């Protein structure tokens, strides 16, 4: 089961879940992903071992895609 | 489609990318700044004493200035990782769970006791806090302090750390470039101004940085 989550004021919210072969669920996840991108969030796939990749399209095979907010110098 | 560079870099186009070399330059400039503050006050104290021993109290004040001013810069550096802002206690356990999933066992344990997430990178060993980060360069002799935070005050503390951690893991050089550099100096200078809870994290980062040199 793959998940799309957004880090927000609740800790994090699950926006969508999909499995390989469930195209309808994946399409819904893509819609949610694009909506968050339009809202200013940034998609990131954590790859463990200190690595993460920013994504602009929802990777179907990723276990977990995290939407984060932009950072800035304080 | 994936991207290697942080999109936040577009907000700071005038900044040159931070590299090991630029960080070394920053460290040298901070050392120079420290000496520029310390040496004149020390010379003043000595000269005054040689001219007129009764001026010793004035000399003592000059020596105090030589000690206090660099200390204030170190306070500025240590403040970058001091917890501040709303705590959002209701959401914190959920955020802590996600952050824990992003960290390995040792880093998770360290974060829960110190509030700082340790991350090994190409530039050195990072300690990521809610609204800032420390970087101990390989060798463990210099600690850089950065101010950087995710947008929005309503995020729980662990979520703030997770935001910074993911950005750091995506593009370490970009992360250091986007962040505002606040201070560079010997780790002991920063350590003295950290909260007691946070001190073990800096000790662990220095140890890791020495091991990686």
C-alpha cells in the first residue's frame, strides 16, 4: 500500500492511498498530489539512509510520498 | 520526474552555493572577527596597566569586553537551535511518529532526548532543530549555525524538524544556501550556550565529525 501524506498542523494527514494495479486509486492520488503542489507544497520521497528526492509527479511505485512546505532562512 | 535542487533556491538567487570551501571561508572570517574584538581589548588592558597600575579596574572591564562580545556571537549561534514558538502539543505525538520513521535508531533516540536530529552529510554532521541547524564540519573543530525554518507557525515541533530534514536530504548544498548563516566557531563556544538537554547532541555530532575526518 502506497501513501501520500501532507505534513501539517495535525502532525500529518493521509491524503490518498493506492496499490499497484488500482488505477482509480492512483488517479485520485495524482489529483490530490497536484492539488497540494498548486497549494505551494513540495513532494518528497524519502529513500532512507539520509536520502530524499523531490518529485513533481507522483511516483506510482513509491511507498510513501510526503508533501512538505517550503523552507526559508529565518 | 524528480529534481535534485531545492526549489527554495529560487528565492535567494543572489546567494552563491555553499560548499566546503565557502564554509571554510566563513569560519575564517568569524575567527578574524573574534580576534578583531579580543585583541584590541586585551592590548588596551595590558597597556593601561603598564602605564598606570591603578587603572587595573578599567583594564579588567576591557578584558571582560574581550570575553563577553565573542560570547554574545556564540549565543546568537546557539539560539538557532533553541526551541521556540507554539508547541502544538495535540499534534506533536503524530509528528513525532513520522519523524521517528525518518530517522535510524540512534538518531531517533538522540532526537527524543535532545530535540535535535543528527544527520550525516557531505559537508559534515548536521543537527537539525525546529527553526535552525548546526553543522559540525569533518574534524569536529568548527561548528556552523544556521537559521532556517518551514513556513507556518501551526506546525508541531517534530514536523518542523521533519520539514528541514527532508529538505536537507534532498539537497544539502541547497539547504545550506537557503539557510541564513548565523555564526561559526569552535563547538565548545556553542556548547556552552546550548540548553542542557541539547548539549549531548552536539557532543555526539563532534564525535561523529571527528570519526569521519
